[in-house]
C-alpha cells in the first residue's frame, strides 16, 4: 500500500486560525505516523484579501508550532508551484478538457440576467434559487466571440453521489440538489472546489482531511474527479471547534469568551508550541482518558478511528491547565530562557545572564499557566521599587504587623546561610521564641516583599531577592 499524501491548504487572508492549526496538525500527524508526505499549498485565489503578509504570518506560525512540511513553499517539491495563482494555466487546461468532453460548459449569462430570474421568484424562495441551466445545452456554435463567460460544471441531473468519510461514515447526496456550479470565473481564476480538485489530483493527494464545514463541498469535488476519470481520494472531516457558548470560533470573536483565535496570539501570550498542539488535538480526537500528550505521543497514538464527530466547546480553564502542565515539563533552564523575553512586557529590563533570572523563574514555574503570567508573577524580583497593593496594605500592614516586619528584618540581617533552608530555619526559630505562628507574619511580609498577597513561597522569595533588598523592603513597609 502506498504511503498517504496529505495536505494543508490555507487561504492567506489573515492569521493562522486555531481551527486551521487543528487541520494542519491532524494532517501532519497522519503523515508522520505513516511515513507519508505532508504538503503545504497556499490557496491565494481571493486576490482581494490574500496578501504576502498573511502568507508570512501563516508560514511563521506553522514554523513556531513545529509543523514542518515535505513539499510546498520554502522547500519546493516535484508538484509545484505551491501557490494557486501560479497555477492558472493548469486550471485552464483541465477546465477546457471538461468543456471539450461535454462535462462542463461556457456560460455567458450575466449576473444581471441571473439576478433578474431570481427576483421573479416569490421572496421566500429566492434564497434557494438554483441556476436554471441557461447555457447547459448550448454548443460552441452558440459562443459569443469576445464576450466574458464563466465555466460551469455540468452536474448530473439524477442519481446520488456517495462517499464514506473516515470520521462521519457514509454520506449520500442527491445530485438534483447540486446546481451547475461555476468552476472558472470570467477572469480565469478557479473557484475553490475546482482549484482544490485540480491541485489535489495533480499533487497526488490520497486523503483530504479538513473541517466538517467542507462536507457540503465534497460531493461537488467527487463529481469532478469522476468527470476527469480520476481516482477519488479518501475524505476525513473534523468536527467544529466552538466557543464556550456554542458559537463558532471566528475571526470576529477573537478574544471573546477568553478564547484566542490566532495562533500568533498564543505565542504572544506565552504558550509553548507543544501545549497548543495538545490543546487542539483534543478537539475531535482522544486516546482513552489521557489528557496530556507530548508531540511524540501525539504522533504515536493518532488515528482517524479515534476521531469523533461531535463539535467541541472550548473550555478556557482546561486550556490554561494544559498550558501550565506543559510549562512544568520544561527544565528550569529552558523555562527561564523562554520567560525572559516576556519580562519586558511586564515592565522590567533584565539581562539574559542575570544571576537572579533562573532562581526567580524557578519559584513561579509550577504556578504559571502561560509565560506571560510567569513574567508578571516574577517581575517584582527585578524592580528597584515596588508598589504595594492599597487594599493589602490596609488589611495586613497593621501597627503590630509593622513591628514584626522590623523584627524580621533584624533576623535576616544576621542569617549566615542565606538559602531557602537557612532563611526558613532562622525565621522559624525567631517565631518559636516569640510564640508566633508563621501565619502571623507571612501575609504582611509577602505584601512588603512583593507588593501583593499572592506570591511564591516566602523563604524562596527572600532568598531570590537577597539580603539587602529583602531587608530594605521589609523596613520600608514598616515605615522606616
């Protein structure tokens, strides 16, 4: 059995959508699992919206995710070019072949003529208007020299088109429900369905895997394969990714419901690529009760038989949990290196070789959902002056608490072993002498040292800040 050839074919009209990333991932996983070929093709026929900038964003996002391709832009391949606007001659060749064989035809009907016919219908039936075959049975003798025309596919008037989807099972469509759809516009640019068929055919694609919103296109594409006398590829349609309220995750909804839509946003907010892949893989695919996957495990375990057909709703809390769990899997050194660029966004400037960076990062690593959160949580370590939360000051920095902070500062001044353990031993001995519990001083000290009520462990914080800074902040909060 030949190894599969799959493809990802985005339109460069914006960023890489998280749903599109899921499509790319499933195709990539299948290629890597089976030793097949993963092809990247850019469907840039929407010239009004397609841009080079969008193409770059999509390619950069795929690179960031680590979804490498075997054929396509940047790497080339035997089936190029891999941009549709560079393949117009090929589409014309196949369209003219269909016309010459009587399986497609030139249609000279203008938009105005067609709209006039639609308007003659009762208003409630206009949305269901079907092109009325004005030029279906005309011959070359009827062609109008010099006049613009489109090419329409001659859809069979009877029968059914059937296929077995690898996710949804058997699907049957009555041909009478499919109109004579346009395959080539008057400017020579193909419509989506025709361009996809010609490209998939000439690129040897054996499995077309995409979102379930494309199921409606599949019967049309199968009919064109059959008209060209070509083998029909397999199809696998994936369920939709939805917002928590069940609405579609669209570009317009980006940021709503706590859901980021663009892969670029996940990078900017400090997700690691493997966490994003783990997140999107769980929309429509499962492997028992396992929730967390490494990239290697996704390749090993992925199979179309484990894909479901039920649309999945985005769970923001679970998504952040997945992100945080992947951060925990990083080495401390890798985590520190990854969080470093985000510190500037948190308002602090830190050199990459600052000796405080690694120990500071270590204190927030298991507490952070994203790198942007980690940077914000550890920024207090690097600020010359911190701003104390007014509500925390009012609640915790009482006259009695301030006296304890002064005493704690005195204790730290004399600590010989300024490590977590040494600091903890000294403070606990002091507390025991005074008959205090750590709860008596922990929150006031935390506010004094970090400016907030939530932070890493108290002894860890003091050790990373160092003796001089810790003592200074404790005394400042105490009013000295």
